[in-house]
C-alpha cells in the first residue's frame, strides 16, 4: 500500500511547527506498524476554510492519476471543510479505488468505517441539491420561453441565440432519409449499416465529441426516429438526473415535460413522424427474440474479436461486426456449425484413444504427492524471505523519520524491496494454486469421471461444450482455433 499523507496546520507560528513535526511522527509510526510505504507528504500551512490549498490540490491530482493507494490524514477536518473538496475526495474513495483513513478512527474505508464522512457528505449534498434545484428552475423558465436548453442540438439542427435552426449541410437530408427508409420497411440495423458503409458522419462526430465513433448503431437510428423535435416542437425535460451525485438519467413522464408546438422549422412532417411511431410500436410487438445457438458466447472472429452470429440460411456463423456493419468493418469469417461439432468430437475421441487411462492416472497420482511436498517446503522458505524484507522496510521508515536518509533514497530502497516482495508473493501464489489443484483424491476422481464422459458421448451438448472449451476463434478462411480448458497430455 502506497500512502499519501496530508498534513495541515493553520499558521507558520512556532507552536504550529511543533504540531507539524508531531503529526509527521504519528504517520511514520502508523505506516511502519502497518508495513506500508510512504509515497509522499503533502503539507499545507493554511486555513482549512479555503479551497485553494496548493498541496491538497496536488494530492487530488495525483490521486486521479492513481499514484497511491491510501490517503492518510489526522482527522477529516484537515482534508475538507467545503462541499466541492468533500465530493472530490468522496469520489476518489468510491470511483478511483483509493482508500481514506484518519488517525482519529472516524474514517477507514478499508474496514468500511465511513460514518462521519457520510454525515459531512450528506450536509454538502443537501446544499448542492438546493443549488441544483435552483438551476433546474432557471432552465424550466428558459424552456417555457421557447429556448433550447440541451447541451447538444438534435442531429440536423444547430442552436443560434437559444433557438433551433436547420443546419445548412447534408444532415437534414440524412434525417429525412432515415424516416423514409424505415417507412419503406428497412430495419434500424440495416439503415445504420448502410450509413456506416457510405461513410456518413455520425451525430457524435457532427457534435464534435472527443470519443465520437464512426459507426452508426441501432440505438442511434431509434433516437432519431423518436425525437419529436423533428416536427418543429420544442420538447424539454424529457430526462433528468437521478440525483445530484449521479450522472445516470431517468425518463420524465410526458405530462411533466415542457412542450411548445411549432417552436422551430420542422424537418419531418407530423404525418410521417406519427406513421413511424406506429411502425415502431407494431414491429416491437412482433419482433422475435434472438435465438441462442450452441456456440453463442464462445465463438469469436479471430481478426476483430467480435462474437460470431448464427445465420440459419448459412447453417453456421458469421462475424458479428460484419453482420452489423458490413464489409467495411470486417469480412464474413463464415463457419458451419456441423463442421465445428465434428472437429471438436474428433479431437476428443482422438485424445481418448491415445491415453491409457489407468497408467495416466497412476502417474499423475505419484507426481501430485511429490509436487505437494516440494511446494510446501518452497512456501516455508519464501515466508522467511518475506519476513526479512518486511523488517527491512520498517528500518527504512525509521531512517527517514530520523533524517538519516533523504526521501529520494527512501523511495529507491523501497522500490527495490517491493520488487523483491512482489516476485516472492507471485511465486508463493503459484505454489498455493498448484497445491490446491493437486488434491490427489479429488483430482483423480474428477479425471476418471471426465475421461468416462469423453468416452461415452457422441453428441456435443451445450454443457459439455462449455466444460471442455474456453474460446473458439475463426480465421478469415473459416479455420477454427480451439482453446480447450484442459491441457492435452503429451503422448509418447
């Protein structure tokens, strides 16, 4: 555990300097006792009422970059006394996986002790919620006055002086095309695939979003087909955040939305829009759920990594990326289901014929007993080596506290020691895993049962498939690469 230590004193008076030294000693002793490491001390000589504490801001920045694992403070008031900082630190704890511990035992996220933090967070949350409510009321006023208040205008529109205007580019034509093709009987996915293959920029690309992708999706087409802005109505407040601390949004009932008819120029007629809504409802009623087939969630394209989709007309599978987006995204990678079944059954039957079961089991039993004994001896030796290294780490902290070594020398020594500890821990975990898997009686009985099942089955069921195979990848020419869950024994 790498510890970021935050220390704050209010002034630079002499008595405060003594307090600073005392706090540092507390942290040295605490960290040494835990066997953890010091990443850095962040020290502010400033009042806790201000948010512009330089070292605290550096701590938050380093935490966002995951430079350490734990934030240590003498008490909560040393860290946060205003709402914004409180939530930044709270989010570090919850979202970044960084723990917070105060030496007064009020907060320790390692043990789940966060009741005081929750109290402060609740107080700041109420204040933030009140502010949020005031902002929402302002936005409602804008909506009632016919002003668009969204962060991004609908695809095909732009915002000028708070009003929606049709863009002077190809996007309005694309909107009309989407509505037209859907009414002609095309599915949302097929419309999306054509737009992608023609290189039509997506709504996210038009909006200039940093993470914008070039693929059109079923959900994007649906969003356009159901957006009432296209008939000229300004509809605000369709969704809202669940709470001030969550980005997740929920739908708002239609009667609570703000709807102003004919607020801007339409792209789609009301008749066309209503016809599309009717089609959406009808198709939703009669759509069939996708069928799961034998190799679903185990068969993947070897080139793009997408799951393979079953196609009944091919009696086999094709690349899902190709099926969804066409040849611009990937190629078919076609493979027949019967061919896959026969290949796997042949592999298993060949293995069975080559393995002398009784001879193989006895050999495994002897090897298991020997391995378990050797592993325990190695683990005992590793434990002793790890104890030596842990004691060495405590000595380094004491040398740092006494000023015998610099922080840079401490970090260099700790880095080398931790590297050795990590290597030893990895070796120990491998040995423990090996010992667990080498339970002689359980392993032998399981192997006997597995081999008998391999001998007797002549049909590849879903249960057998998932027990035997981890993943299958299909190359462009249809050749399967099968990753079995077991290791094939070496045949002499």
